C-alpha cells in the first residue's frame, strides 16, 4: 500500500530541512563530500540527514577514518530525543559512520551548549552548527569546528569511569574478574587512591549483566549510613536488600542500610538463609572498605565490629561451599594492613587468609602511553612516544594523574595553534610546572591516606626519601612496589610520588600523618595540649591548600566552557569585601588565589554553589563545618575540652573525606 501523500505543511518542512542542510554543504564544499542524503522522522520530529566524507585535513583534525553523520533540524528548542536519534542512526549504519562524532545544523539559540552536553553524557561528540546567522566561508566553518573539537578537554575526569570511551587498558582484566566472581570466589582490588579501583569495580558491574547470572549487592562503605552500622546491622541490611531483590526479580541493588535491634547470630542466620535459597550466584561488592576497618577515620566502633562482621561472613561462605552454592565477594579499598595482621585486640583476625591480598597496581607503561596519545589526538595534540613515555614515568603510570598532567598541558596550548606535535623537550617544563602547581597536591591526598590506613608505609617512604632503601624490610618494599609507590630499583615511581611524600613528611614533624586523626583526647599537660593544637592546625592548613587548588580548577574550567576566562579574576574579586578587593586587585589569577583567606574561599564556593555541590552535597552542612574550622584554636590558644577537640576533628574529617574522594 502506497504511503498517503504529504500535506502542504509537510512538504514545506521537508523543503526547509533540505535547504538548511544543502546551504551548509555548499558553504563547506571544500571540507566535506556528501555520499547519502535522506529525511527521517523520529519520535514526532523530522531530521534531514547525510553521510559525509571529510577532507583529509579535517579527518586528521577529527582523528577519524569513517564517514560522519550530519543532521539538520528546524527546532527552536531542542530536546534530548535529538541525541537519541543520532545514536539510532549511527547504530543502524552497519559500521559506516564514526561512532563517537556527529554534526548538527540547528536553529536553537541554546542549541550549542545543549547538544554538546547531552552528547558528552552518552560518549558522542556533537559538533553543533548554529545556522541562524548563516555559515560563512569554508575556512570559517573549519575554524569553528576545530575550536569545538580542541577546546574540549578529553583528559579531564572527576570520578570513576566504566564506559569504553574513557576506560583504558584494563577491560580484559575487568572481564576476567567478572568471570571469576561468577563461580563463588573471593577477590580483592586493593590499591592507592585514584589508581582506578572504583573504575574497575564499575566495569565489573557493567560486564556482569550481559554475560553472567548474578544477584549483586553494592556496599559503598564510605556512606555515612553504612559505616555507622554495627556488624549485626550490616549483615541484616545485606540480607534484607537481597530479600527485596528476590521479590522484585532485580539483579542489582545498592544496600539499603537500616539500623535495627537484632542479635549477631540472628543476623548471620538470616543472611545465610537468603543466600542459600537464591537461584543464582550472590555477589557482594564492598567499595572503600577502609571505612569499616579498625583504622576507619570516621567510625571507631569498627575496631571491635570488624572481626565480628568478617567472622560471621566467613561462616556463611564456608557453609555455601559445603552446599555447593556460589557466593562471591569483591572487596575494594586502600589498606592491606587489616587483612594481613594475625590479631586485632588480641583476637584472631577473621579476615586473615579469608580476603586475598590482591593489588590493582598502576597501569603498564605501554597502556598509559597509548591512552595519552589517543586522547591527545582528540584534543589536537600529538604526543611523541618519548613525550607520552615521560608523562607516564613522572606520574607513576597512575592513569588519573597522567590524565590530569595532560589536562594541564592542554590548558597551556592555545586552540589556535592546533593540531600540533609535542616532543619530550616541549613538554618537560610543562610537566615540571604541573607537578609543582597541581600534581603534588593531588598526590599528597593519596600518600597521606596511604600513611593513615597503612602506617608502616610512612617510615619506609621516609627511608627511601633519604636514599636508604636497604634499611627497609623486603616485605614492606614489596608492598610499596605493589602499590606503585616505588619501582623495581627501590626508587619513587616518578616526581609526583617523590614530591608528595616529601611534602607530607614536612607537614608533620613528629612523623605522624597530617591527615591522621589523633586517637587520644587533649592531655592535661600544657605541652601535649599545644601539640594537639599544632596537629589540628597542620591538618586545617593542608585542607585549605587543597581546597584552593580544587576551587581554582573548577572555576577556571567553568570559565573556559563559558568563554569567560579573561574575566575570572574580576568575578573572584567581586565576591570579597571592598577593602580586600582593593588590596588584591592586579594580582595574576594563581597568585590571587594563594592570597585568599579561609572565609573568603568559603564565600566564593557558596556563591558558586552549583559548581561545588557535587563535591560537598548539603550546603548547610558545608557552611556549618566551614564555620567551625574557621574558629582556629591554635591561632588564639583557646582552652578546649575533649568535646571541642572531637567536634573540630569531625569537621576536619568531613572536609578531608570529600577532598580525598575528588582527588
């Protein structure tokens, strides 16, 4: 049956779409060759589409080797269905179209930002072309496309990743781990902060539904409602979450943490019952497990609850083995310490030999180099093998650190100079600047946290800094190598580690971590009281220093995206009192930020809350903790009692945890 004839309005719309797309292709005739044209309806909207072959130079700029999809729309207000349509067209092109890039000609006043942001969320670079004021000549179009491609920072990531467009070097490792967990195994993923533990866990969780039959409970131990639980309550919460999953036929759930009055034997029996009755493999995934160990910075009751929890979980696991029931555990965290000691409070450690000591070490250098060179092409920066190798070496082959270093390099190279090629001699001074200005602060968080949860690593690192590795027991050296802190020669793995260790040790003269919460209450003696004040001051100064760097980076990236970088200093000055504004006017941006005081920094964050909400969460809680920290006891020699110190330390930990998660 033939389709009904088109109405006049439909014919007019088709003509407008065809005219819009052909006008662009006429202006860009030197840049693209049209191969296939069609008009298609999708969810009530119409799109003119074409497959394009870019010119050789544009293919190099875009770092692609397939045809590119272009769509044209007449919408005055775009919806996300446009991105869904692009995804659909690419998926049905039988591999002809570039999967991560498309062009969109539009008439929406806000279309540029909307299309780019929506596409980025789904791993597609949408290059929007605003047709409201014409297209200009081919060179104008090429300049506009190059600016859009190169102004985006592909290196910068702020959290764990799992998608193919951001996940490098460890996909096979994650698939293998997922396969092992299907057969009732216990695995661990231990490593220094930002080495990629949560990314691996996320990737494992992504692989499981498509390949394996599991009921997975995710237990993020860094959540307040999780680490506040006792052992019996955590066991009970797991069993109740599994019951809810079975009733709803769900294969995945975050733990529903609930406090309830239940005995430890009853909680264990309930969990054992629900696990044994399950039809498929039960997988419990513990991330940030350090928060429920005796070394927890936020929950001291886990000094006694740790053994109770793992002892009863071990009993359940052993019963499952006897009944040939698959029950798997995946444990992610930093410290190996509490899974290695024989006793805790003179009681046999139930986690010893139950949780294997398996490290997620830094990426192999070849994988790091490949990642940096591939991302560099997207940004119009071609790193030579030697240049990428140097970045990998100086950042200890830590993928997050290496990307942050390249993000710094990306910001130093004008978009107008790209595409460009960089050799080692070109990037050496930029890498040194990064380590001094940003890298050391990033690495300090990881090193400080390692020292806090694994105290033996502090003394060993100090000996390495003094070039005395031979004085360190081989077992400790081996652990440092597995963490990636030192290399096979017993030296620090790059300048970031060396600078961070030096800085952290300098911040604490008595050899304790500046981020390590003191266990003892303030002593009666004047000297111990003064030491307590000094320790609090050290921790506060470190937090303030890191927050300056974080705030500056967030504000700078926001200004770059909105093309308002030149006016950023004025925005910062306007948030200050007139007297301070007058004093600080004229300083370069970086110098200006170093002179901002605590309350000024807090006020600046509050006034730009949408940017920082993802870090701090509740604004009232942020302001409350910020105000308490501003009450500096070390500066005024105030007489504080135990409660005062506990309250102040709690606010410090609140900021430390949020800064550590980001960096």
